C-alpha cells in the first residue's frame, strides 16, 4: 500500500525536522519518564539524527 511506518521516536523526530518542535530531547525524556522504554543508546542516536 506504500505506507510509511514510524514508531513514537520516529514521530518525534519528524516533528522536530518539520519545525513543529523546537527540541526533541524534552519530549523523549518525558515519554521515558512516563514509562516508555527507551535505552540510552537509542535516545542518544535519535538526538544525533536531529542535531541535538
């Protein structure tokens, strides 16, 4: 069907790239604090992808 699949982290990064968020880190950290499992390695890689 040509659909692009994205997870939660991917959506946050897309919002950052589109200018909808000024920073991805606070959003990802809040998700993590709310119980979402997000390893340090994945968090750091995601932030590098959006130059944070």
